C-alpha cells in the first residue's frame, strides 16, 4: 500500500487487461474518496482477522503448562510479540475510529489518506509480530538458531510479498503505460 496513493486509487477500469492504458473513472473527488475508503476497509477486514487470530494465539500461550519453562529471551520475545500484535490491531482499527470521529464533517479525503497511512504502518508492525511469533514457537520447539532463522525467513517473506512485490508490479504497470503512451515509428 502506498502512502501517497490510498488503496484502490487507480485509474484503470475494471475491464482493463495487463498493459492497458489507465483511464479516468469520471468520478468526483468525493466519489473517489468514498470508493477508496470502501476498498481500504475491505483490506482492513482481511488483515484484522489475521491479527485477531494471532493475538488470541499469543494470549493463550501464557496459560499453557510449558510457559513457565521459557527462558528470558523467549519471555522477552513473547512480550514484544504480544505488544506488537496489540499495536497492529490498534493501527488496523484506527481508521474506523477516525471515520467515526470525523463523520459528517466533509473530511473523507483526509480520512482516506490518514487511514491508508495507518494501514501501511499496521502492515509493518504485523510483519514484526508474525516474525516474532514464528521465532518464539520455533525457538521453543527446535532451538534458538532455528527460531532466529525461521523468524528472519518469515520477515523476509513478508517484506517480499508485502513490500517488494507491489513495487515490482507498480514499476511494471508504469513501464507498460509509458510504453503505450509513446507513438510507434
């Protein structure tokens, strides 16, 4: 998700195929803000469910018979990961609170922009929470070195899928559009 372009803020019609030139949707700024906010909320519904499941998993760990046997590093990892999951949940629910607080005040474009930034921050925090969770579980079950490797691998996969892949697709779309905008000899 790009902070400067809120979720769903593309100019390509739904029936466009790969490489097609973007066309304006012929919508007012308020209609675009409404559409973007709706699309952002859909994204947040998906991520929020995952965060809730992760948070519930982390909460239950403290009440398992094996929890008292965790060493200091594992306990610190647990606490940090639990707090990261809470922060991710807060960031993903903040757009709803922001919308509620500013509802009817003509601030939809600002709500969309800030909500997009909150969602992007939430994804970054969620990345860390997922990596921490994997690190903790693998550390407890297979050892510290395996836990660190698994946590780092999880972080790398998330960075790749959530950060690098969207940028590559965006670059490809930009090149395709630029290629169709230049006249052929």
